[in-house]
């Protein structure tokens, strides 16, 4: 079983194509590419993919349709565009192993903090823990987060400090595809 991560997929959200300068001509093309990319890497039904927020703009029926097309097991960290009323629907909850605003998990013995939002002083950031987030896209806010991360790494002068990574779908290293922690940390 492999654990993978991705944020900010924004299924059915027309404006996101222009906002992120996504390489798609339509929301339908984007949706199909996201599904194809997911299913290309998530091939084992036991694989778990953590969606770190902003999954879909649709209603419960649309969420169910999209989730059912994605291979493997799925869990969700809530994002600011995830409608809480949709997540109250039993059919949506049945397709998600977990729904939370924040989680601390273990991935192959490594501690990982999951949140839709970047947290500069996340738990044990100076003791080798990882933090995966989305929300800031490839924006000025991401640049500010990356600069703060570099300052913290200089302050502590160690290799295992402040391992925080933006797993937004539009980040070049993500390529609109869920990635494992090993793949994410390679960058």
C-alpha cells in the first residue's frame, strides 16, 4: 500500500484554469486529466490518497460521482472551498475513510502533519517531521511561505528542519498527480 497526497484539485471550478494558468482549455478537459493522472498512479485498491482540501465545487451527487471514478482509498483534509453541507451527505462520507481539518499521521515511519493551510511552526518542525499543505497555489503567498521556510532552516542549521511542502495540484513537481512522500521530498 502506498500513501499519496494532493491538494487544490478544484474539480468543476472554471475560474481556477485562469487563476493558476492551468494548461487546459476547459473545465471538462481539466477534470478528465486529473482523473486520468490519479488513476495512472493509484493502481492498488489499498492505496490511500489524502486530498488536502479544495476537491470540488459541486454538490453531494457530483462529489460521489468524482470520488467513485478515482482509484484506491480516499481521505480528505477540509479546504476553504469544500462545502461542509456536502460533506454531511452520507453517500459522500461513505467514500471517504476520514474527513478532518487537521491530521498527524505516520507514513513509513515518518511523522506527517496534514492541513490545507501552511503552518510555519508545525509540530516538531525542528525534529524532522513533515508538513504537507495546499491553499496558497503557486502564488505570492507560496513565495512568502517558502522564504519563511528557508529562514527557519538557516536558523536551526540542520537538514531535517522545516520539511514543509506545497502539494497543490498545480505545483510543477505535482503535475496534477497525487505523489508519495518520497516523491514530494525529492524536490
